[in-house]
C-alpha cells in the first residue's frame, strides 16, 4: 500500500460532510476551503499539488505536479492535514453545495477513476490528483465541461462530491449510456467516453438539452448526478432580479429576502 489507510464516516443526507479518522502520523489531503472542523493536534500544511511525489522529489517535479492542476482550473496548492498526536484524531470536510459525497476505494476500482474537474473533495495522502486528456478531439471541443478531466490514481480512499442525487451504474461490455455532459460525475478508466451531437435540428434547437451529450460505452462503472451545479446556478441567476431592480410583489422566497433588505 502506497497510500495512508484512513477510516471515515459520512454525516447528513443532502448537505453532507465526511469525518475522517486519522491514526498518529496519518495524513489526508483536501481542496482549499473544504475544511469544516478538526480536532486538536492536527497540523495543517499548504502543499504544492497533491503531495504524492509522482512528479519527482525535486523542485521541478513538484512544480510540474502542481502546474497540472492549473489546467483543470484548480489552485496550485492543496492542504494536508496530519495527525501529530498520540491517539486517533478527526477532521471533517464539507460539500460545497447540496448533493452527495461518494467515497471511492481506488484499490477496488482498478487504481484509477476519471472525474469532473470540480468533483474532487479529499483523499488519503498518496493518492495522485492529475489530469486526463480525452482521446477523441470531439470530446475536447464539445464536452461542455471541458476536455480536460481529473484523474485520481492510487490504492487509497478518495471522496468525490456531486449535486443532487447520485446514481451509480455498472455497464456491461458493449452497453451504451447517453448522459447530459454536465451530469457525468466520474467513471472507471475502462469506460470509453465520447461526445455525440443530438440528431435532428428541431431537437437541438427546441429540446432544451443542448447540442451534445456524452456517450459512455462499457464495461465499467459510471456515477451520474441529477443536479449539476452549473444547472442550479443558471436557474438561480435566471430567477434573480436583473440590473439591481426587483419586483416587490413577487411571491417567491427571493422576493421576500429583497423586501427585508429594503426594510419593508
């Protein structure tokens, strides 16, 4: 085993957080800003990249490992939480928006999963957080979420977050599943992934589902989310008052908030 063996407990339903149990000397890495709480004697340290050392131990190797994260829109830095005490300690990490946290044991998933660039939440130290280039050019230009996805490699635990309800589906060899590009959360490395155009001009223009969808071909396992954050954000933005004005007679919760801010 190259990764630290951490135990965990998931709390909550739709606004989940994961509580990680660290033995003395164990470390968990997480995206900056995901910490909810931690016990005494846990040391926080900002590190380049994921701290796995996969790019080499020298300065250039560390810079290369951290620089790969920029291609997925993430920060150069991550945060490592290490138990420096003499007994078990706990650190908790919260999901950034309503949804589910999916624990993934990479040792049971072929040592590698591919996920959306903003899905990674935390992992045991030693898990490599890198980038995965799509093999097909069409997936790169029309994938909706960008042709560069994250890959998590190793033999430890990783935690992935997604919006709404998460559906895990095991694809048989040759079985095909078509998914809205934003709803794809993660997949095992053997799944063949491509982008297809919606057939029929009327469907593309008036169907409301966009011009492209992801085609996933088995064998392998995929995780699908029912509410991508981009979809949620677009609905909230569409419902919000534009240009600083608002309708005070609007009967929505948002309208009530604006009235309270105005002192009405």
